[in-house]
RNA sequence: GGUGCCAUAGCUCAGUUGGUAGAGCAAUGGACUGAAAAUCCAUGUGUCCUUGGUUCGAUCCCGAGUGGCACCA
C-alpha cells in the first residue's frame, strides 16, 4: 500500500493534539510533532506539550528532543523528519504529522532549497553590522551581492536581507542563484487535514488556555529559563511577556493579557498561511467521524 | 440633597480658538525557501450621551435632562 503522511494543521489551541492522538490510536501509528517550540526539552507548559499519559499512549517524535541552547531550523527539521519517516514507514502506515509551525510543515511537505548551514560567526557579524549601521547599510550590501534578490525581497524586513547576505557571503554566489523555486517530490503521499472553527470560539479557547497554563505554573517555568532569555527559542509567546514582567516593565496581569493577545495574533497568522494552501481539507474539531470518512474515501484506510 | 468634574472608535484617551475628528491597544487582511510561536507590510472603525438655544453652521459655546466619579451634608 502507498505510504501516506497525514498532516494535521490548524491554529494554536484548536485541538490538533487531541484529534491527532485519537487518530493515531485508531490507526495504530506514531505522531510526528511539527512544532518549533515543543521540540525544546526546557519548555513544556508554555508550549503545550501533551501530557505524560498521552505521550505514553502514542509514540510522539520531535517533542522535547533538543535543548534551547542548540541551533535548529526548518531545514534540519526537514532532514530529520524524512529520515524518521524512512524508519517508520515499513511498520507504520500512514504516519501522522501534526503541528502549527507553518514553515516546518512546509519544509517537510515541499522541501527547502539546499543552502549551506548558516555560520554563526557570519550571522553575528552581520547582526552587529546591522545594529551599528542600520537597515540601509545591509540593503546596499545586498544590492551589490545579489541585485536580483534585492528586487524581490521585502526591503523593510531585516531578517530576510540578513539571511540572503549570509548565504551570499558563505557561498560567494548570489542567494537568488541558489533558489530553485521548485517543490521537492516526496516518496510518499501527503494528505492534509486543516482544523478551524468560529473565530470567537477559538479566541475564547485560547484565552482560557493561557489562564490554564498560568495555573499550571507557567510563571515558574519562565523563571527557570529567565537566564536564557537572550536565546532565540525563548523569543516565544508565553515566555517573552513574562520576561518583561520579571524585568519590571509590565505587571503580572499585563503579561497574562499580552500572552493572550499574542496567542490570538499567532493563530491569525497561522490561518493566513494555511488559507493559501488549496490542498488542505478543512474540518471542525468535532467532526472526527467526518475526518475518518474522508480518510476512507481517500483510500488511505 | 448640595457643589464640582467627566461623557468622543470595541477599550484607554487626545482634539477641534465653532467649518461633523485621531492616537495607542484590540480587531481584520497579507507576505514568508535554514531565527518561523520569529520577522515584516497593510486596513477600517464613529448618531463626538440626549434635548432645547445662540449661530450661515454646534461634537465644541449657553441652558436643561440622563448617566458616572469625587467631595460636602
């Protein structure tokens, strides 16, 4: 039978984990988490890592497997997941990939072009340069090294410019010449299930979930990683707001409110990304039976 | 009961020396090829509390009403 990856996506707090768990049990398979923050072992409450009993019921991959001190990115995730699928498919089929990190999901489904891994030395040099000389300076540099990409990038977005420069400097070639713009073929079928619900209900769920996290000890968890707040993995909703509270810039209540706000914004951003993907089959979280029927009718089960 | 202050966007408020208004937050849309829960871009919103008066014209000035807050009784 054809190997299939069932991809479950949707905004934060909609209930992807619960449905994936149920599906995985029904299909007797594993779950691959596509979550750029649940992958860090120092974080759990704020990233909504599934409870112990769920992790024991179904095997989850890429949850709390690396440290916030490690460098990690979407391309590494692509490689790691493809390798993992190779191991899993002989005995498990279909396999479920679930998570809200759009870019990570995309890396697995469509692939990312092959660039050298970013040299941290070069990155910090460029960041330093940007901090000292400003956006205009790095723009000019990009204009020289890669005029084609310069004409395409969002010139107001430092991260885009910085990354293009990193690749130019490392390879000695224009970044644009390494971008193929083509999607990679995968040796398995991909079926996408998107979860969504009425906006107002989603927001209510998100707001409540944040309160639950606080009750579970989110502030204590944030305290335990406060000394690492300069690391990128800690530039995360649920932590950065509490760090601001620890720093004394906002009150505790303001921190909680901002976590709720930023979580809602994140959900909106996720929906914006997923909306443009015409291959997603949309359902509401309570339509479990419809999802099963859909999988049957798609010849997956 | 008396006196004073306030009433403008979903919220907090600014403003119009009288020509029907604007910030922040919230909300909404979009971008995205190794930092992605990151980063970046864009977009509304209104009986200016009600009602008389003055005026060519009132959200703005005057009177009354209603509601809120404060102080005095």
